[in-house]
């Protein structure tokens, strides 16, 4: 049975990785062509565009893994079925349950690969990609570190450590210098938002440095005029999908402690947890498809069916998530329902094959 597991695993695994490579190349080229319009802006060169394309590949691989797993499994199992190898395996006494187990073992490896991409690779590459891209495109951003990004505004240096989906900012540090380059004001604001051409800072603590000493004052809200514009925030913002589960959890706790809306991050964290599961479900669906109503069709038809099912899953999932965000539905249910529906469909097809 170990030989059977290795044989089927090699077919399904390599088939899925091949499809993933094709989809990755296709979507990367599309994104690259779309990004060419930014070449020439400030310091954004063609080399930077190529670098951005390469760094976004892990995120694209993560998002297309379920579709690649479905199409790859359909192609691999379909090829084995067309050559009568699955028939020989079944005739030798291997049950449908044992055959399914062999397929799901490689499915588990694909689930692990999806999990590793989402938790270990994507957060690093997305942060690096947005950091280098935002600095190249924006004239205001001086640097970006693990402690947020830095902006120079006349004689002030601004450090913004948190950026949220609604373009709010958090943990803002403002250092203002005089004409002799001496620090005059050190200001901290817990959060801020842009309104009517000005920034509204909240929970502000300011220290004024004078020859006589340091004067401190606290205000609940203050207006702040700055050349620092919301477009800069948009440029440096990392989408919730580009963060790890740990980072998302920390953002959720920060938003809740500050009385801010954390719905987008709650949807993102459940999406991160369930997306690897979706990869396994797609591999499972391929089994009854090939052994059932796709047994006698050609490889082209299997690919088309795989693409249609993959697109249907993506559309249903994204629609429910967006509706859930608008109406503030339960994030867990909104993310899990499409996956559970497809799993139920797979179980129904498997029952018919039995």
C-alpha cells in the first residue's frame, strides 16, 4: 500500500504543482503588465516592477492553491483512469475508501504547503514588497522598518506604526525641530484619521522642550495640519490577507482595545485558517468526480470542469465575505459556509459512487 500511496501521491502532487506553476505564471504576468503604468513615477523603475512581481508570487500561490489542487487532482486521477490503472487497482482488491486515503495523503501535504505559504512566506514577502514599492513610488516616505514607516514633513519627522483598512493610522510619533535642528516638540497620538484636509489626532500626549525644561500636556483630540496625505497611507498599507494569523490577532486586539472596528481583520483571520482546509476539500472533490461522471471524458473537459468549479468556489466565497463585511455577519460562518457546502457536495458525490 505504501507503493500505491507514493505512486498516486506523485501523480496528484506533481499535477497540482504543475497547474499551480501555470496559474502563477499567468496571474503574475497580468499583474506585471498592470503595474507597468507605474514605471517612471518617482524612483519606480522596470527593475522594481519585476521585483514586485516576484515578491507577490507567494501571495498568488496561496490564493490559487485550492483551484490548482482541484485541477491537478482531476488531471492526475483522470490520466490514471484513462489508462485503466485505477480499474486495475480496484480489481486488485483496493477499496474506494483506501484509494481515497491515498489521494488525501497528498492532499494533506498540499494543505501543509498552503499553510506554510500563508503563515511563513506571504507575510515576509508582502511586507518587503510593499516596503520597497511604497518607498520607490512616494516622495514623502523616507524609510520603512519593523516599527512602521517614517515621513519627513518640512522640519518634522513622523513615525506611523499602525495602518488600518479604513486608512486610519495608529501609534503616531511626531518629532518637530526648530531652525537650529533642535527638538522642540515630541508628540504621540494613539490614533488618527484624515478629515476635511486635516488630520484629527486622538488621545494626544505632547512634550515641549524649552531651555527652562519640559512641559507636557494631554488632550483627547487635536487637529494637525501636515503635508502627509492619505495617499501615502494607502501606498504603505498591507492588506489583512498579507498578514499572518498572529499579526491579525494582534491587530484585532489593538482595534478592540481602542474601540475601533476590527471586522475586516476578523474575516481575514478566519480566511487564513480555513483556506488551507479549502485546498484539502478540493482534492477530495476530485475523487468522486473522476470515479463518477467524469470517468469517460477527455482531459480537456476535466480541466474545464475544474476551472468552473474553482471559479464558482472563489465567487461564492468572495461574495459571502463581502456581504458579511457590509452587514457585519459572523466571520466564522461567512468564511466556513462555502467550504462546508463544497465538502457536502463532495460527500454526496462520493455516496453516489459507492
